[in-house]
C-alpha cells in the first residue's frame, strides 16, 4: 500500500467485504456489515480494523480508500460513504465495549 501505512490491509479488506456481502450503502447496511465482520473475523480482527480506521482518519486518507472501492466496482461509493462506514464501525465497537463493561 501507499507508503506502507496500512500493511495489514484491514480497512481495504472491510471494503472488499462490503462489496461481497450485499449490504446496503447506508447506516443500516454498514451496521449489518460490522456485525457480520465480527462474526467472521472475530472481535480481535474487528479491533484491529477499528485501530486502522483511526489511522485512516488521522491521515485523512479517505480518497485513497475511495479509489480502492472503485477498483472493486462498488457503484456510488464515495468519501462520504467511507466516513459513514467508518463511523458506524466505530460506533458498533464502542457499543460492544460499553456493553462489556456493564
């Protein structure tokens, strides 16, 4: 990857997962994706994804990942969708973490 900032490719894998799951391009679809990802990859994989999403946010690398979505033929996918996808994943993580602390 560019500059090797994302050597584990968690967010790229998440985007590819979206393209193959039939989830909708909205908050409900992104929440379904997050929960499906946890079922398949486990909570530890999801935690790694969340860490990488934070780095993407910090680096403002949305355009890079928008091009990846385009490479996988995801129609209508743009930077706004990526940010919503990332925010929903982070919210799911925070909700799970909060539930685990009760």
